C-alpha cells in the first residue's frame, strides 16, 4: 500500500501543473474519509452532501471557483479514467525512485541490447545475492525481479498488484 503522503504530494503537483497550463478543472470530487485529520467540509454542488477536501485543495477550489461534487454525483467514467491515470503516474514515479536505489546499492551483473529496439537492458544483483532485478535502462523500468535461490519470478510482467508487493519486499530486503 502506498503511503497517503505520496498521493497527497502527487495531487498537489498535478493540480499546480494544471493551473500553470491554464487547464483548471471545472469540478473536483470530494471524499468521505479524512486520512490526515485536517480536512475541510464542503457541500456537494449537486446534492448538498457534505464532503471532505484537503485544506490546500479547498483554497484552490475557492480561488478558482471550482465546483465540488461527491463521488455519487460525479461522472463515473471521468472519475474512473482519472483515477486509473493517476495511479499509473504514481506507480511510475515510485518505480523510477526504486530503480535509482537499485542502481546505487546493487551490482550490475549483465548488460545487453534489447532484442527489438536495441536499447540497453541490465540485470542487477542485490548485495546479499538473493535477488536479481531486470531494468530497461532507457526509461529505468523494472521488467522482472527474480529470487535467485529458487528461480521464482516475484513479478510477472505488468502485474501491478504483485508488483507493489514485490517492490516493498525487495526494498525491505536490500
């Protein structure tokens, strides 16, 4: 599970970027849970249900006259699509950070050109020799993690749920 602070920092940066580009959203979706304990209450602009917003978001909503809707009133397709995009961007950021940590703490044991693109790939072994991590060097994408002793693949290609668990386990073991 990703820390709530990761989501909050991502949301702040994303909103700042949207405002700088002049792409101010017309609506934001308020929540019913306050994980930080400092949320401000705003009523849904459609059904008047009280929802919670982070203080920094409340300030932006008021400054730019952005509508607030509860999850029940918000367009489900729009919310679903945006949530999927946000999770993908957060995952990529975390993966990039982990890849840099791996390259700083592990030993490169193999480097080779990709079979199709010719771009560089490398394999890194953990200091204790228990894990090998395959990295596509062009974009620092982890494409596999292997437990050396058993040959077990901890992460099948593009399996996000197991990917999160494997990254956490790997981080703890490095």
